């Protein structure tokens, strides 16, 4: 993958990509309902998250698999890359090998900017306006990838007061969504008692409370052609406890 990534970067750096504004496709009157639903259930699913042009902008320019690292553990098996962590890196470090025009870079910048913070504040208005995006990563998962149902480590992190994860689904297999990598919410850690499984993994987002221990999240072994990938951008928002 490193060799193929090298040649891919040579090609990427020669391409001048169009740069335009990214926009969320959720109307204000719906956000109030979404906010109430999130508070009640501890999770929320939104379809048609970005405008059509914004979504196509990301989808058509998505980096190939050689730009991602293979993660294979007992608990998870998929590919991850373009990792941003506010504690250890700057956004420029995440994309230091890539051209300024890379659409994925612009989306990360969008998530860390005022426009997304405005949406953020409206979704969490029943709780607080002090949430901060502290981590972002992109993933690709294909046939036989999985993520066992689990709690996130933030559930027991005493430094974090409140915490939500966003899984923005870019693309995936159109077959059985139960085995296409649609991250679901479960009552148990064996996939036996599903609470909610997304019915669309294209331009949709799942938001869930990572401080809750009332439910698990994960996805079953993916069953799809090996040339097909589930693509996501995952980002993490928190409120830290005051010292």
C-alpha cells in the first residue's frame, strides 16, 4: 500500500480540484425535533445530511484504499486513515502529504469551523452549546470487516462530562444493510437485540451518546463484493469537566 500510495500522491498533487462551500441539508424546523429525539433516545439518525453538491464533492474525490491503514484486532477489522486528534496534532499534520485542494481536507476544516458549530449548537441546545469536535477519522471497510458491539472508552472517562460520536456514512453496499456495515445500536454485545440499524448508508449520519452504558454499537461481518467499500467519516464531540 505504501508504494501505491506514493504514486497516487504524485497524481493527486497534479490535480487542481474545485473548491466550494460545504452545506448541511437539514432545515432548522427539523433540528428542534432532532434535538428532542436525541435527548430522549441517546441516539439520532439523519438522512440526506449534506446538500447534494456537497455530498457528490466528497464521494467523487474519496481517496483509494492505499491511503488507509489496515486495523485487525479481536474487536474490530477495517481500515482507518486521515486521523485528527486535537491533543496530538494539528489539521495540517493530518494532511501534510496532500494538496490543499483535497476535498476531504476541506470537510475536516468544515467540521472544525463556525458553520458546523452552529448546527452542532442547535442539535445539542437542550444540553449545552459548549461541545467541541476533538477527533476525526475516515474509514473504509469491505467484505469480512466487522466491529463488535461495545461501549466507547469515554463512557468511563472522568475527564469528560458529555460526549457524542457522529458516524457520517458516505457510501456502501446496496445489499442487506444488516450485513453491509451499517453501524447499529444494540441492547447486547452479541448482535441479538438490535435497537436501531440504519436503513441508508449513503449521505446519512448516526449520532450516539458515548457516555451512555444503556446500549452498545457495532456492525456485523460485512458481506459484499471485495471491490466495494463502506466509507465513513467519524467525528467525536465532547464537553470536558471543569478543573
